[in-house]
C-alpha cells in the first residue's frame, strides 16, 4: 500500500540534483512518519531551482528510502498560481492516468476483487489489514472472502493499493482533490491551518469567508480528516457524517527534545535574549510585527538581543526593516537550522516569541515548550491550545506584544512559572503518543473497504480502529 501526499511545501534542487527542503520539518524524517503504515510515500510538491543565497535556501534532503517526490511547477504566491494553474492541474491529471506516477498500480487489484464483491453483497466490512501488510498478507483476504457463499470473483475498478491524502489548506492539495473526485477516487485530508485566516492575511477581509467555505467543501467531501489541533480546527471545519477523524500534532518530540523546567533566576535577564523561528517565505509568521515591537522596547530603554531563525523570499525585506528601526545591532538573523541547532538556540533564549497572524499548531512553539522556554504568542489557531491565556496577545498588535514582553522579562517569578507551565504541557506532544494516534488514522485509511464493481467511490463503512473517531465524537 502506498500513499500520495499533496503538500504546499516548496522544494528545490541541489547541485547534485537532489530534492531539498528549506526547513527540517519538511525533510525526509517528516515523510518517514507515514512509513509505519504505508510501504511507499509519494510526495506531490512544487520543486524549483535553488537560490545561490544561503540565507534564502537551506538544504535538508527530502527523498530517501521509500520516499520520492513528483514535481509540480514551482509557482510562488497567488499570481504565480494563476499563471501556472492549468499546467499544475495537467501534471496531476496525467499523473493519475493509467501508468502515471500518481495512478493506482495494478498490483493487488485482482486479489482484492473478491473482497470488494463480498463486501458489497453482504453489507459487511472486511477486516482491516495490518499497517505493514505484505502482498502475501493481502492475498489471504480473497481466501477469507471465498468462504462466504455470496462471494463472486470480479475485477474491481477501484483503488486497492493507493491512498490519496491532501494537506490543507493549499492549492496543491485542492488540485489533487479535484482530480481525485473527477475520477471517483476517495481522499483523505490533513488540516494543518485555517484557510480563512490565511486568505485574510494574503488578500484582505473580503477573502476570509469565501476561503472558509472553500475549505469546508473539501472537508465535507473527504472520507477521513486528520487535524493537528484537539478541537480548534475541528470546530471551524467539521467533517461529513460518518467520516473518520483524528487529532494529532505534527510537532512530535523525541526524548532529546526535552529538558527540565527552568528554576527561578536570582534576577531578570539583562540583556534578555528573544528568539523566534519560522519560515520567511510568507508574512503570516509576523516577523514584521516582532520587529515593530522590539523597536518600541528599544525606545523604552530595554536591553535586548533578538535572534530570528529562518529563511525565505522575504528575508531581505526583514533585514531592511530591522535597519529602518535602528535595530541592526540588536537583531541577528540566522539561517534555518537542524534539530540540534534549534535546541541550542532555544536553550540560549530567555523568551520565545511567536507573533503569527495565523497558525495551525506551531511545531516550533511545542519544541520551545519542551525545552522549558517561557513563551509569548498570538491567540490564533491551535496556539490557544498550547499556552496559558496570560501568555497570549492579539495578532497584528506590536504595542500589546511589546508591553507583555516587558512585563514578563521584569519578573523572575513570572518567567519561572511560564517555564514550568510550558514544560508540563509539552508532555502531551511526546512523539510516541502522537505517532500512535497518527498511525491508527493512517491504518484506518489503508484499510478502507472496497466498493462494489461499478459502484460509487463513497464510504459504505470504515474499519474499526480505536484512535480515529466517527464524526460526532471527540477527536
């Protein structure tokens, strides 16, 4: 069984023609998270040429054993999408055609036909296969089906060896969903952000409601939906009745990601080190808001050192903004780091700041919490599930952000309490716990029952699993 995953990530080619990611969160280890269930991962993503500027382009390999990339045109922004939309859809459509790199392969199709016919005739759901089922294991299924007197050999035209998963919101995911629906292929979604907030930040308030309706339509047509939040995105984008759902964060932490909570310091830090980490490809991370807040703090006489980690096409704009604010000696820009580098930067931070305009569930905030770093963030998306209310500020408000930063940095007791809260909350995001939830969801997708020959590709039932919930249950 393989899975085709449509992602909004943008990759680039290295000098050795390898496909590289700009952040470690989009690199090979992330896609390996699907290999516990699926035998192969096909990543559908934009791939472009590498920039010669190391501040814009980092190098984290994407492809590896059982993980490969199918390239899409490397457009950027809404204008780029409009110019390449036809080519984008054409690549996906051809990929889904028989023999294409995204099409279901003929392997296991005939063997599964008996199961499909038996399921349709009896109204029962075949037992789900093991997440690591081999071809031999799948061949056992028709034998079990033939024990039923109603089983009839027939060739199923439906997908039995490939699953389609779109990471949303995103135009690449939407294009895959559109083509899958046109072919009657069921699909699953992973919701990692709020389309309404993303569109509002890019186009203005007029785009918020249409974007929410757009994503809601895709969610309503999905056979299974995974969410990175516990309840925030579930409320905004509810699944269809009968769909499988699950909640699991992307920010999965290993044992080495954790440290103890920080003890109370004898005095507040002076100068204090503020850290933020995030992509500079788009403005939603709010780096400009942080720079404006730091400008206020500098004018108020606070001694600060600010470290901004990340790369992207807006990097030069941010450097110029720091200079305009007179912060060239205060702000240090650091290219994207690997996990060890991120841990080192977080350990040196007195306060982590995430001034995002929108978020799903910020992986880097969870990493900071696991290191016991006090944190302030904007009250957007799943961030409200991570931090205490007093550690949240409104988005797009540099003054409120600056005031809260000044308040917490003035009190050693406050910083110690924040560290303890964050370290305790991070326990909910240990990798083994989240991996179990995600794997149960992926196994349920892999074990979808097969529709009858010529029947619609809509769910007639789903295999019983423990972690994914039916609609109406708590995710």
